[in-house]
């Protein structure tokens, strides 16, 4: 019997999330989503707090596949490892820290299922009760503004984790970032490809430092560097566009 192609692949990069990873997986599997099938590809990115033991010590449903890095390589590297194994028609990223609610994925999938979009972003509202800090929100708005200026776009939240992209488009993006800068790199490469991003509001609850928040101001500088690099370096995208033009002839 031929293997069934899942409607959605969820990529879950995990690094030192022992306290939340089980609940994150269970919430993702329990989310009501359009379509009939889902697969969850979890990549333990060299955790040192016992996360790997927690993951490997449970009997997960067949929809869950566990991969691991022998050392910490960064969120971007974990996403790319999981993406290479994705079998779904569409793919999204779900962090294991419970800042995002898997129930938000459903409205993001709807425009793709309807054939109206190839990429859908979940836009965070940053309410006072759910935002991390003033400077965190301002930093997010600053890098989003930078992306809009560099790529002549009008996006509201380039750093959102909730990006649902058709898998063939996602795999075609020339991604190389190893850390959190994978998020703006995905955005930049989608815009360079000419993909019109659909946006949907989502809920969000930022963690505190005590709860494990990892982003710092240095990450913001890396985001700007990545946006600038992608704006200058179009080799991967340009080559693909040439191939597409040749195919249409």
C-alpha cells in the first residue's frame, strides 16, 4: 500500500525544553486542523537538560518522528534538518516553548487549502499581557520595517514562528542560517521568489527570561545582517527563476 501524503508537516526544533516539550507535542497533535493527516518532525538540537531522554523515553504515535543533532547547531539548522524529512503538502514550524498555540495553525492553513496562497504568516498582536518587553516589541517592529524597506513589501511580523508554506516552495528556498535568523531568511527568500504572503492574526504569549526566553539584542543584529545578505545575494533565487522561465518555454 502506498504511503499516505500528510496534509501538513509540523517542524519542531527543540533545545533544552524539557519542561514544555511533551505538552507542546501533545497540543500540536490535538489541534483541530483542516485536512485529514498531520506529521510532526521533532529535532532535538543537542539538548543538555534531559530533553532528549524525555523524548526518547516515551512511546509516541506514528505521526511523530524524532531526529537529533549530536551537538547544538541552532534553530535554523534544526529546521533545515526537519524540512529535509517533511512529507506533507504544506509545512510549518512550531516551537516547543508554548509561546504559540497550535490551534492558530488552522486559520493559517485555510488560505493554502483554498488555493489562495503559497505562504501564510501568523501576525502577533503584542498585547500588554502577552508581550515580553517594550524593547522586544520595538526590536521586532524595527526589523520588520527594515525588511519592508529592503524588499518593497508590507508585512506586519517577519519574525513570527507561525509561517505555513507549501512544502515544494519551502524546500526550494536557498536557506543557510543556523540560528534564529532563519525566520527573516525565510521571509526574504519568499519575497525574492515573488511569493505574496497572506497574513492572519494569531495569539501569542512571550516567555520571561526565567522561563527560558533565549532571544537577545544580538539576535536582532543578526536578523538585520541576514536581511542585508539576502538582499545582495540572490544567486539561489535567480538560478531557480531562470529554470522556471526555461520550463515555461
